[in-house]
């Protein structure tokens, strides 16, 4: 296999000028991360040099494994012994999210130089793609382990970080009180006159084609991974306290917090519900709207950042459960006494709407003959008193189905 010689040659060329490559990574870190710019270069250099050497060694090993195993199959993402202890020590003076960003920045620099060396040796895209995918998966796995190692601010010697996360959660959930001893902390974390934009984020549901490292492993806390990903993608827009620490927390396994503005780009690796910019007293209301947007977007299989207004009727289904309950009773409950047959008729109506009222496409999705589906839809109309050719009836059936899918069956 050609890459078995091309990759080692490219890696060897980078090893030959490891000093210059290390300096380039340090310059990038200090240029993009103020916390790294404040540290003496002599303190950063040994860690960066070791990280660059380890990264090059891993690239060479992965390339050697590529012809022995399926893409991504069975590959481990091992960190050097004692590395997480060193990261935890560094986190006592640097924000964890900056350490995570440093891995991304360093990986980008090394990958760019590696790509140049491969291009000089006439490497093909087919050779570079599996290595790029593996490098991305390794970066995801590494940052998640760093977050867990540092306990997302709950590490020893930093009780104020736990208090800050708890305060942000109280602000978002409307549980903060301004007449108690924490009022001073609240003022420091979120000035009364400053507008902040609440958000709630989670990782999109992973499909089977995703790399194994993009999904939490056994016993993993999905909230940790969502928060790590949010810190990585939303870092330029995160609101911060007076000490420069991000105002983020977790709520029921989702990342949550405050932004200074709407994120740019599409945030393809994250699903984000956004509230409107608000003063401190209105943050809880806007966080509720962000939660509605998140739930509606998740139900629709969307990825990116959305406000409740941008999701239209989908978000209204989330925000108005009482209306949905009424429509379920009107349009779906008549099927309940039919048992399995009623469930089959409901499934037929759902498929018909999901496929844009194209009967043959809906029949294919259910693996039935179009005439069979036509008969089921007729029986659905008879039992529920619905006319599927009436736009108003169609809207009510869609709302009832969406309500049941989002809110679950009525108790």
C-alpha cells in the first residue's frame, strides 16, 4: 500500500524540524488564547513539544493500521501515561475550555503541515481522508477525557467553579434570589444591565455511520460530552464572568449557559436552542424559549442553532401542551380502543403526512401495497371523524401526532 511509505516519510520530515513545528503551534496558541499568551513560553514549550511528538507518532501508527482493520474499527485513542494528571495540574491556572481549544488549535497546525508534506509526495485524497477522520475522532475523545479528568470545574481547590455553575443554573431556571448572600456573586456573574442570550445545547443523535469515538462510551455522562462540545464550538460567543470564566452549566444532561451574541456558522456538530437577548430578570423566560426550540429541533432531526420563532409551529407544539392534549383526544384517542389495529391506523396516517401526502411513497415506507394504505387511511377517517383532504383536519392530525411524539402518551 502506497501510504505505508508516504506517511512515514511525511512524518519523518516533520520530526526533522520538530522545533520549528513546536514554535508554530505555540505562536498559534498564544495568538488565539489570551490565557496561554499570559504564560511564559518556557512553561508551554515542553508540553507542546511532547504533544506534537505524540501526535505524529499516532498518525504514523494509524496509517499502519489502516490496511489491517476497517476504517475506525477497533482503534484506540490512548493518551500517554500521566498525561491527564499533567492536564489537571495545568487546569489549576488555565480555563479547562482553553486547554480543550489548545488541542484543536495544535491539531490544526500539525495537520496542515502534514498535508503539505503529503502533497509534496503526491499523496491522494484517499490516503489523507481516513487519517483526517481518525485525527478528528482522537481529538473528540481526548477533549472528553480532559473534561472528565478536570470534572468540569469541580476539581479540588476550585469550589467557586461549582458555585458559578450552580448560580448559572439558578439564573436559567428562575431559582436565583437577589436578597441572599449569593447576590454579590450574581452581580459579578451577570450584570443587571447587560443583555445575555440564554442557550441550551445537546449533541445530535448519532447515526450508525458516525465514528465510534463520537458517541459516549459505556458509563459516560452525555452531559459531559455535550458541555465539552459546546465549549469547543461556542467559545467565541460565551459570556464570561469578571475573571474571564465562561457562564456555562448543565441542565438535565444538556449544556446550558449564556452567550454574548448569536453564534456564527451552522454549528453542525451541535444542536442549540436559543432565547432572545435579555437582562438578568428575564433570563429564565428566555431559557424556557430556548428549551422549546431545542426540543422542537431535536424532534425534527435538525442540527444547528435555532430560536423558537424560527421553528414556527414545531415549537408551538412544544410550548402549548394543553392544545396538543385536546387534539390527541379528538383525533387519536378514538383509535385507542381498537388496540393493535388502531395503532396500525395511526401509523398509516403518520407515514402519509411524513411523506408529504404522497400515497405510494408512504406505502413504500410501511412496506405495504398502496391499496392497503388507502384502505387504512379510509378507516382512520371513519373512526376519528377526520377528512384528510381538509387542510384544517390535516393540521390537527399533524399537531396531535407531533404532540404525542414530543410529550409522550398522556398519563
